[in-house]
């Protein structure tokens, strides 16, 4: 196996998943691309994971969570969605580069380490069937599948469904985003018993306004989920 891998690497050597430069291992980044990304981590809001400029102590909430407690119990994101991360994420989301899910899932597991402390079911944010056909895959489901492989947690891609076809959230303001996804998600009636009493870890790619996550979480709460946390690859700060 090792000999075969070495021969394969001679023919097709590993390359940086962002710029294409030669790297040591598959599914990695070169030093320049790695250093350009903004990885999120402590010190951060104990609830939503928004980074603080300096350490203010444990279990401290940001001003936004204090002013209006979010629907999720906790949320974490691996990256800041900015100029350095945008091209790579869009290549995964719209360009069809499914191989990026392996790298992204590793980052998400590290960022969400405190969300994996007990039993939970991973649940990807669903796409409408027509949009899934156009994209060929649901990027959130790919991420959830890779996270399941890394953590051993079960993944449920069937219980939460998108019941309303909505326009793209891109270019919409916060209020318009919330209206756009209102009533767009539901838990299938025949699978509500699977959700009741469960701790759910909702998985998505990019967290912009939070409108999509809130619409999903409302549906999960109506199905009597015990707790719902939210894990994303990147977050707009």
C-alpha cells in the first residue's frame, strides 16, 4: 500500500487545495495559503463563537447574544469568510470540487471540539431537490458525512427537508433573508420520533445572517429536539 501510494505521488504529487503548489500530503495547503486564512478560535463568545479581541474570561457572551439570545444552544465556525477563504469555498460550493470536503471537515471538527462532548446526530442543512439536481450534490451533506467519519457520530440527511423553493440568499439583506426562508424547512412527519429528545448538530457551509439556520432550528424545535447546536465551515464577521 505504501509503495503504491509513493508511485502514485510520483505521477500525481499532492498539491495545495487552494493555489495548486506542491505540498507534502494530500488534502492540505501550502504555508502561504495556510497563513493567509483566518481561523476562528478562543477567546470567543461562549454561545455563538464570535471571536473577542482579547481574553475576557470563560463563559462570557458577546453583546449580540446578550441582547437577543439565539435559537441555537451553541455555534462554532472554523474560518472567517473573507477574501482569503472565499474562492476556495465557492469552488467547493458552486464549482463542484467535492474533494475539499475532507479538508474542510477536519477544520470544522477542530473548531467545534466542544460540541462533540456527548451523543448527538449530525444534520445537514437541506437543499431544495431542484437546486440539488443543478449542483449535483448538497455541500452541507458532504461536510456532515466527513464529520461523521472523523467523529463517529451518526448523520441524518433525511429528517429535515426543504419544503419551499426559495431564491438564492446571495445579495439579500438580513430582513429579506429571514423572509425568504420563512417556512422553507420542516421535519418529515414520519421521522419526528427520531428527532424528539435528540441533541442535533446542524451543519452548513457559510454562516452569513443566520436566517437559514434559524429557520431550520425552529423546525427542529417544533419536532421536540432536546438541543440544537450549529457548526459551519465559515462565518461572515
